[in-house]
């Protein structure tokens, strides 16, 4: 089993970051993949411009979904998760941070 940490908008639709439809489809696809492979998947979406006051965490179809809080980018959440966890994460992102 692998621990996979994904920057959601980097993977789903870099040119249409506001598309909730794309995010929902990505979560659905990752849920199927997780159920098939047994991998632990966490996906983080930016709440940078229109998030809530607090970070939002939920489970959808076996995938942990995190929305960063308002004025916080997904990159910051990903870096925090990596630095506070003992898991050997596989990170999927195009930001190169």
C-alpha cells in the first residue's frame, strides 16, 4: 500500500481551477483507484481565493479530501502534512516545491 498525496487542482485541470465538476470527477476516479489498489489517497484543493475560514477535511469514497482555508494554498497544507507525518508519501504536484 502506498500513501499518495495529491495537489488536486494541479492534477485535475490546471487551466480551469474553479471547476468543481472537474474536482468531483477527479475524486470519483481516485476513489475507484483507491478501492482497486488499496492505496491511501489524500487530495488537497486550494481554498486560497474562495475557501472557508478554516481548513475543511472530509472522506469521500475512501479518499481524504482537504480544502485549504481562505488565503492558504494547497502547497502549504501538503508541506505541513509531509513534515508532521511519519508516512512515506508519494506526492503528485506540478509546483516543484
